[in-house]
C-alpha cells in the first residue's frame, strides 16, 4: 500500500511539473507589448528577441500576426515588417520585408564630398558615408538593412538614406552619437499596401501574459449638464491605460467648487470597467452659476487629471 501510494504521489507530481513547464513554455512563447497593445508570438518573437537592439531597430508591434494582402504571413512593427516563410530552414524562416525599397520615391540626391569617409557598394551603385556608415556597421550592416538604394536625400526636411530594408535619418537635435535613427517605415508600408486599419487597435494579452499600465488617461462627465438649485447629480470618471483598456482600482479625488464658494472633496475608486461614479445631492445653490469639478486619479505611482462641470439653472 505504501509503495502504491508513493507511486501515485510521484505520478501526480510529475504531471503537475509537466503542466507547469508547459505553461511556462507557452508564456515564454508569447510577449505582450503594452506600449502598443499587441502580442508577438512563436518564431516572430524568437526573431525579435534575437536582436538585442530590437526596440531601437524594429520598434513595437503595430498589429498581430496575420495574412497580408500580398498573401504572406506577416507582422507589422513601427520600423519593419516580419515575413514568415515555412519553406526556409528552421531558425531562418523570418525575414525582413524590403520596406525601404518598397516605399522609396526619390527626391533627388544631395551632393556630398569626402570619399575617404564612404564605402561604395557595387551591388546597387551607392555609397554609405560619415555617421550613417558608422551606424550601419554598428547595427548589423547589409544583413540588417540590405544594400543602400539611394544617396543622401532630403525627405520631410531631414537628410535620409534609403536601404533595401530600412531608411536611416539624420536628426541633428539629438545628442551626439544618437543622431542617426531608423525611420518608422512599418506604418508607411502598411498604409501603402492598403492593409485593413482594423488590425491596428490594441488587443488583449494572449497566453495569460499580462499588460503593463504605463500611462493613465482620465475622462469625466456629468449625468446632467444642467441641474436645479436643489437637485441630485452623478459624476462619472473613466480611467484607461495607454491602449484605452480599463484600469481597475484607480483611486480618484473629485474636488467640487460650488457657486456658494464651498469646496468639497470626494474619493472614488474605479471598477473592473475602469469606471467610478460619484453620487451627489445639494440644496439652494445659486442659479445661473457653474459647478466646476477637478478630478485627479492615481494608480501605481502614476496620476492624471481632468475637469468637468455642470450649470445650476433656475
């Protein structure tokens, strides 16, 4: 009996451990980006996280993984588009769309001098020079950006250079050593290809991953725009995060400024829908005057404010 019981317990523990490992693997296979409200999964995530400068070079995800209008399985990021090709060997199935080549429209080259600070690429007949060359080499070169397909050009009042998979920009207002950046061509190509805009709004985290609240957005409004001198009123406060998802248990202080000069403070807490309601009753307020309501909400060391008002009528 003792041996049988021991075996039963051992099997149960093994099953629980296997379940835990499976859950951990599933969670590790998916990452939710609260900054834009999208998930990156599977091989797309492995490719993204294989680059230590992924946020800088690719940006945050703009969509979920989906089948694009050009028939490819893709995911859009701020500065890139990932494509999945099942026919490629394992570990090589994610490739970068040539968003630079696809979006490039020349405005004419800007003449530069200093051949000793440049490197020519016979493959496309263009050179990479100066700080662009330093950035190009430091961030992966041809394997990351492809070959240059333009010289220096002016686009949107900036000096830029197009590569097959990206556009580099010179932004002189940045600190020394940080003035070359990758342009946000992911959204440009998304619009150019005519992808469905319904793919852009934030979604909920998948595979039990959690969303981080990075920013509070607070709105407030009254149930009645006009109230009588002696009446009741409700103040509705809505708290959402950076992706317009509801924030539960946000603490809000509503400060009311009454026409008779009295000030009143009321505390309310938001529910799972991100809504807090303050019920009021009052008497003998001065007609024709406004009641101003200042609302400040706090959650996890973040705060945000808004205002609303209603009028006392005759």
